[in-house]
C-alpha cells in the first residue's frame, strides 16, 4: 500500500464529526441548495465523508464519487452503492456541483488536471475546491503524502489562468490552525526523510476539545473573507462557456 493510500485508509477509522471535516463541510454546504434536488460529483473522494454529510444535511442531493484508489473505491461502493460510482463516466454534465477537496496538490501538472476536469463539466456547474495553504507550512508530512505544493491565493489564481472559470470566492480557512502548521513545519522540516503517513493529520479528540475547536472553526469560517492567512484555501468558481 503506497503512502497516500495508507493515509487515506487511516481516515476510515476517524469520525466525520471531527471538527476539521465539519467546518470544511459548512463552507461547502453554504453553496448547496437546501430545498431543491441536485447532483454532486466528489472527485478524489477519499474516505467519502462528504457523502455522509450530504445524506444528512442535504438529502435532496445525489452523491456521486470518483476515487482512483481501488480499496477506497470499494469502500465507497459498499457505503453508497454502485450507482454512486462515477468513475466510468466520460463527463459530469448532469451535475450542478463538482468538489475537489485536497486533491489538486497531488497533481504534478495542476493546470492541466483542472483543464481536463472542466472539459467534463457543463457551463454553470460550480467547482468547490480546497487545497493546503502556504509554502512556509511545508513539512516532511507534505512530502510523505506526495504533495507537489501548498498554495497561496496568487498561486491558485495563476493555476486558473486561461481556464473557463469565474471565481465566486477565494478565501483562507482555518486561520486558527496556522500555529499548529508552523510547529509541524519546524519539528518535521522538509528534507528530513521522515515518513509521517501513519500519523493522521488530526487525531480523534476528546469530545469537549473537539466541540471547542469546532466552535472556534465555525466562528473563523463566518469571517473567512477577511482572513489573510489560514492552513487551507477554499475556492468556489463557476464553469463558463469559454
């Protein structure tokens, strides 16, 4: 099992109630209709927590996933059914929403990856994307997971140049997590050769700590358009006709 697969499989043992997943879901949910049916394709679905949230909070939404790692894809088929597996689809034109959550940093040619993805999307489809932020938070953890980069706003904007997208939002998430990222970067610096893939990025926390961090994250999320930093970047963009 390669390092990325091992890391993603370790997430299957985590609860989707961990504050980080819930806060990220709140950002995504704010763009999804509450009272109308829609289809969402989760590209690089990983452990598939987004499907769990969708089923609970947006029951009119149809969850579809694309996951290239066989062990995870099999898990998602068992959980959501074979009809949810969109891996064999040549396009996602029936979907009103496509998510790409912490996937782009794994692509060596991120611009081409997005170009290929957008070719499968119909005009008007919304792309919701998250990536890890800031090169100064880079650590051996990023290297062991096969990340090619961490982004700032200008880097991500440059990646979008020439693509048929209209940016609706580009914001930093989790500013409260930056000190932890700095600590990890200093304790496990780039080039140290450490293999950190067996360490979950966020551990299972005591309920009281998890709740406190969720409340802090929810508060920072509400003010996200004002933050100049964060451990993640959140992009929402609409596929245009040209």
